[in-house]
């Protein structure tokens, strides 16, 4: 009675080992068709791929995503930057999730090659302080920019007009701090504040003051040099005069 059951178990175990071995050999010999390590790939009905690398403790963006990837999840990892050309060749990519990472910056050309396909980009819950037009390039996707410690300053004000992002994205850029601080933009959406505050005007004022102080210091130095020079010459001249005055007396004797 027990024999058939034990036999079945043994057969299952052997099948499992054989299949597992087979699987390994496939991914070893044909790495091009495989998914990047630490990601899961699943095919959609239209033939596109959903690639999920969420919650993998990734510290760098993996390379070699299949070129049929349509949705890519890199959320909840430990990424601090997105290097240039990270997603090059992914001409079908329409959704990219980079939320809940530690992104502090995007390198120039980070999203190169995605301008025509990308519809949605999630950069929420990261450590971004400013938007770099070079990093975002020419992507027009709707972008979730919420939950980042945005620093509202001249740099951000200059960057805004250069961005092609879907305009609704920018409403979520809420100031965490402002420079200059007295503008008190904290807690307010940047686009609201930026309409009537010139962050760069204050910056220009400070540089003007610095210029003025520098010029004043130079001017003082030049004047004091001149005064010293004149004083020194006066002493020299009077000494010379004394000497000349004493001459006839010497001759007289
Ligand atoms: C993906 O790459 C393969 C082989 O390199 C190529 O034949 C195919 O056209 C590419 N597909 C896309 C959508 O770029
Ligand atoms: C943007 O991201 C935040 C935090 O990750 C999330 O709560 C919010 O629902 C997202 N907004 C949209 C429009 O997806």
C-alpha cells in the first residue's frame, strides 16, 4: 500500500531535479533572452514584457533589460542615481517606476531614448532636491514628483521652463526648503510661489552686494597705498631739503 506513494514522491523529486537542472542550463547558455538577475519578467497578451525588480535591495540600476519591456518596476530599492543611458534601446517602454528609492540625482541622459514611448514616470518618495533639465532630457511623460525634499531656489526656477514634462507633474513639487530662506516657500507648491517670487532676483542682489564689498576693499587698498607713497616721498623730500640746507654751512667752514 505504501510503495506507490513513496515511488510517486521519488519520481516527483527526480523530475524536479531534472527540470531545475534544465532551467539553469537554459539561462546559462542563452542569457540574452533571460531577465536581468534579481528581476521577474512576465509576458503580457500583446507580447510586451512586465519587468519587476521591486524590493531587491538594488544599489545600481541593472543592465540588459529585454527590448520588449513595456513596464519596468525598480521601486523600493536603494538606488541613489540613474546613470546615463540606463534604458537605452527600450523603445517600447511606456511605464517606469523608480519610486521609494534614495535618488539624489539623475545623470545627464539618464532617460535617453525614452522620449517617444514613455507615458508615465514615477520618481516619488526619493531624495531629489532639484530638477535637472539635462537629467530629464526631452521626456514628456506624466511624472510623479511628490514626496521629495525639493529645494526651491534660483536653480529650480531656471530649470522649470526647460522641462517638457506633462505640466500636471509640476504641481507636486512642494518646497521643503527655500533659498533665500526668508521667502518662506516651505510647504507650498513651487509653481504657486514661483509666479510672484523671483528666486533669482534675491540671488542677484546678494552677488551685487558681494561685488560692491570687493570693489570697496580694492578701492581702500589703492587709496592707502597712494597715501603711504605720498607720505614716504614727503619724508624723503624733506630729508633731501635738510641736506641741501646744510650744504652751504659745510662749504662756509
Ligand atoms: C529587439 O532585439 C532583437 C534582436 O536584437 C531585434 O530583432 C528586435 O527587432 C528588437 N525589437 C525591438 C522592439 O526593438
Ligand atoms: C505619487 O506618489 C505618491 C507616493 O509614492 C503616491 O502616494 C501617489 O498616489 C502618487 N500619485 C499618483 C498620481 O500616482
